[in-house]
């Protein structure tokens, strides 16, 4: 394999198209999809050297694969991260960061507003290994500081959060982590490196569900861990190699190629989401709209300071609670009812009865999820058609 041209001081969009590309002897222009479980050695001595770590190259695709390596390298360059490991799903990435870096007796502090499965891992999986978590209001910096103990090893944040799109001050929470000798993990699935680079603001680890905006077309699952080399070297690298949450080379190839258009797509997602948010804010039956780049978002200034766009998700409240939300959803002709997000197709969901159904009413209230709340993942269709569909459905609701 020949490496590609040297990455000069490439800008983000160039990195997204060319970063990490490696060519085989065929000199193909498109990144190759290397679909193999194993690798052959020229001689037994080469195999021995490879296993000793004295000869570069691949051994087995659970450990690494050339197509997966290209996806990792391109993501590392985009996030400004020293190291990257791709995983089968976003949840594989999140769980591996916890299980591959914590031990019994350790403590985690997390923002309350979280993706449901992340919360499940912290509330139900980690306690079985003697690891406890304190949940805090992510916007309350004094609550973060107060929750720190000498055993705190990780702080976990999703910003913007699902579904309330609340924003956490990454730089400030990173300082609190640093002071306590802990690491800050940021789930960057909603913003992507196009809109937000948490490591530039002091975060120690970034995790992604590449299933969402990175894939961008709702096709394949994937995840990514971005971090400094020391975290990988402690335990995480061996944890990943031996427990095997490995991404398929095919999914890695899809997501690698999707990165080429990520910036163009995110710009359009943001533009469409802003139009949809502004449209919804004018509707009588919609008392509240949450979108980070609207001036009425409670953390608008913070969002503007740490993000380059408001993102592709809009959350709003319907008058009349659950029944009018259901009427609205059922009357839609273009927009699909789906709990996924980050698709080119606009998708709508009622979090209380879907993504956040398994939470207790108290936990739901703490996460800000109300009975009249709807979340739209605004796609890449003509924004006017999305608004027209919402307008006709609002008449019915
Ligand atoms: C979807 C999602 C996840 C989980 O990712 P999967 O690829 O579905 O495992 C984690 N965090 C956030 C913010 C998500 O949106």
C-alpha cells in the first residue's frame, strides 16, 4: 500500500475529502474497501515479527483493517485528535470508553440530559462493577464542581443534548475535569466536527455515533472514539482488541466516503433547520421552539461561542400534549415518523413515548422531556416543502 500525498496544512473540507487516504498498487482514486478477516505473511518469520510488534502491517480485522484505519485517520484529522478507534456503533464507543478505562470504586459525573442508552450504561451496567455516577444539570457549573470526588475519573457530556438541545460549556467543564485529575468525554454526534471540535476546547475524549449525520443517509451503524494516545495505551486499546466491538470494513467505508460531503450536508441541515425552527416559532399551536441558533434558546450565546452552526435538529412543544403530537405526526405526508436522526430525510419523533419511554417520569422531567414535546431531525429536502407539510399537519392537530 502506498500512502497518499502528504497532508499539508489542509483545511477541514480538504481533510474530509482526502485525509488518511491510502492507495493500493492499482492506484485507485476511490478509497478501497478491503473486505478480509485475515492477512497472509511472506514467511513465518514475518508473522512472528508482526506479532512481536516489530513489523508494521495487519494481523486480523478484529484488531485493525486498512479501510477502517482510513476512516479513523480521517476522523482524527477532522476532530484534531491524536488517536482514533472506530467501533460497530455509537454505543459500542461509549461503553468501551467506560469499561476500557474505569475500574471498581471509580466515579463518573454526567449531565442529566443524555441519549437513553448512555444513561442505561451509567445507571445499570457500571454499578454492577462498582462504578457509580452522579447526574448533574449540565448547564450548572457549580453542580459539576460540587459532584467531583477524589475517585472521579470521567465526566460525560452530550452537547447539544437529545432531545432538549441544551448546551454544556465544554471549556469550563474540561477545566473542572482537569482540576480533579479526571477526563472529559464529549458525545459529539449532534454537532459533528464540522460544527464543533471539543478537543480544541479542552475535552480529553470525543465519542461519535457515526450512524447519524456522518452516515447522513440512514444506512449503516458505526461509532468512533477520539482521544489522546495515553488513554488508548492505559487499557482501552487492549480492551478494544480483545473484546471486539469492531466496525465492519463495509460500514467504515460507507462512513469514510460520507465524510467527503459532511460539511456540505451539515451546512444545508443547519440552513433547513433554522428555516423550520423559525416557521414553527410563528405557529399559534406551538408555544415553544428549541434551536441553539435562535436568540430565544436559553443558551444561545454559549451555542454561538462554541458551535459553527445550530445543527440539524429542532425540538418544539405542541399545545394539547401527547394527543395533538400524535395527530400532527399522523397527518404528515412528507416527514416520516422515526426515532432515528441525521438522515437526509426529515424525521419526527415524540420522545416521551419513544426514545425516552423507558425512563421514570421523574428522570424524564429532569431531562426536560415533556408530554407535548416533538423532535424533528431536519433533512435535506427543500425547506419549503418541509414547512408546507408541517403547516398542513398543524391544521389537523
Ligand atoms: C444515536 C446516538 C448514540 C448511539 O449511537 P448508535 O450508533 O445508535 O449506537 C449515542 N449518542 C447520541 C447523542 C446519539 O444520537
